[in-house]
C-alpha cells in the first residue's frame, strides 16, 4: 500500500549554493546542518508530457532518506500530495491507476533524469521542534525523451514540517528577498528541466499547458466552461480512487455541469454529435451517484441515531446501523472503482477530449454570447417552472415524491447552466443560480427524507428478523415524515418568491 504525505513547500532561485541565514525568522531558533545527500531521480511521463501539463510528477528516485517511487498531485498553492511506493524497476500499478485519467492509457516513459547534491538544514524552534527543512540543491538535468539536452542550476527548497504554520513560508520568503534570493518561476524541478533542456527553438512551449485565449463568441465562452469542468473531472479522479472526503460528490458535480452545459446550450452545437457524449456523461453521473447517495444516506442516518435521546434508543441501534452501512459501502466502493477502471470510462475521457479539440459548433456559436446565453437560461427556467408547478399541484404521496425529485434534478441543471453563464451575463446569471440553489434546499430535504424512510423500513425489518426492538427505527421514521412535510410546506412560498423575482428580472 502506498503512503501519502501532504507536502507544503516553496522553491527559490539561487545564484550560488549558499543558504541565507534564517535564525530568528518566524520562531526559528536553530539551523541544524544535516549534511549533503546525493539524489538520482528519473521522471516519467507520456511522450506528449500530459502529466507535466497538469503539474503532476511521477519519479523513481534513489539516494536520500526516502528512495522509491513518488507521485505528486497538486492540491493548492505550494501544496501537493506525495504518494510513495517501494522501489521497483517499473512504475507501480497502484500509482499508474491514479494518473489514468491524465495518461488516458498511454504508456509512461522516462523523460528526464535529475541528479542533485542536496545540502540539508533542519529549521528548529527553541524547544527543538522541527519547523521546516531547507535545502540547497545543485541540480544536473538530462533529457531522456523528446530530444537530448542537459542543464544545470542551483535552487533552494523550504518544506514545512507536519503541522507547522504555513505563514512561516511567507516570513522565509521575505528574508530571502532581502538576501537577493527570489521565488522560482518553475513550479517544480521537472518543469524547469523540460524548459531548459527543450530541443525546440521556443523553450516556453516545452511544457504543454491548458487552452489559452480570452473568450469572445458564444462558442468560446461555452468551450471555456466545458474545458474547466473537464479539467476538474480529471483532477478529481485520483481523489475518488483514494476515497478522499467529498471526492465522489465533487466529481459527480463536475460531470453534471458538463452534461448540463451541453444540454442547456445545445443550440450552439450540432445535436447529433453531442448526443453520444451527453449520454455517456449521464451514465457516469448515475454510476457515481450510487456511491454518493450511499454516503449522504449514511451520514443522515448516523446523525439521526446520534441525536436520539437515550430513552428513545432501544436495542443495538448503533451496531445495526453500522453493520448496514458497512455492508452497503462494501458494495458501492468496489463498483465505483470498477467504473473508473473500465474501458467505457476511458473512452468517455477520450471522447470528451476529442470533442473539445474539434468542437461541433453551429453558426450561432459565432455570435456575441449575451443573447444566446440569456435565451438558453429562459428556456431552462421555463422547464423548471413546469416541473415545480406540477409537483406542487399534486396530492402528497408517491406520485408527488417522484415529481418533486424530478423538479430537484431540474433545479440543479438550471443552477449549473446559470453558473456557466456568469462570465457572460454577470448579475442576472448569479441571481438565477442563487434562486435555483434556494429551490434545491427544500426539494433536496424532501428527497433525502424519502430515501431515509426507505432505508429505515429496511433497517426495521432486519432488526425484527434478529428479534431486536424496532421502536427506535419507528421514531426515526416519524421524524423523517415530519421533515418531509416541512420541506413540502416550505416549497410553495419559496417557489412564489423565485417566480416573482424572475418575472421582474432586469
């Protein structure tokens, strides 16, 4: 099993191998010399450098205190997750799975070799606690693929110790600036090596990057949004595989946003070309929904059980719920993993990239964006209106539950379509997105209660078969009925307010 650490660090340019004095900077009381270590790392990527384009690195390193394979995934500014695996001749399968959404099945090959002499200093506080590690690295880079070339430079890295205050990096950078040491422009050693060993005349293009250019036409704006969501979907793939909190939810949202944009703004696109991609996005949304719905329901029922007063908790309620949740998790997690490992998912990512590389735009996509985007949102709101009004008019019962659920899904699609229009329509789009989100709340509360009541009936049946008391499950069921009634009661007024604002928009 691979080990994961959160790495927070900054890199600085250095004109020599010296490290400026950091004593008394941000509580640093001592700078302890740890000697020089020799590092030899070979970086792997696809021949067209897809990992580098996403600021992802995969390397095999010998020497130093942590030899082995290391995969680094960007998390935020100055922050990456480093996932380590034991040293082996070939890239470990568990790491290759985590980059599959980026490599799209292409082989990874050695692209750069970096040999570094690392002069290490530990930065400690007055009690001897480790605050950070600073190193001056003399780097020699050799290009292994995409041309032959070599480069040398010296840089300084400052990496925070676990639990250290990130503000320390700001203080260190301030001290470095005074000493004439500036922040590195390159996000990683690999990125710098690719530029400095590039065989091309224009080294700035050595590392491929995301699509650039300010959107002008309606088609430009739509494609910019679709690319953004595509990048988010791909970036969330490893988080879902690692079972990180909210990862399934966030990936499902990105998938829904892609599909919603394709549906809402389909007058800008060739429908026949878009339909297969929209269908596959719908498939992925549903598959991710199995695990996400399980997460939501587990959290809701766990909170409900914990909120029960002791006098209303009869029998092994917690144990029964835990067993039930573990069983369901054992079913949904492998299913999600199988989806991400499937050929169908890989084909979807290929199709999405092909669509963005050669978008099937219609002539209307060449127009200025305001009118097509506003017209699309008017249609989305019209569809939402019909669904909500139908649901509100129905009598309470299964038919109304189903209608409310459809209205909830449409409210989400309307919200996502409005979010895509924000750069074009500004305040009007933000207002519609907020209104759609406000409708999601009572509709979502109602649907969650419907699902919770189905689960509670199942839990009560299992408890009865085991000759356990079912009283607590009945209490929880009654509470969920009340929650659903409150949500239904709140919807008409909420909808009336949203409809009024929409009538008087602008």
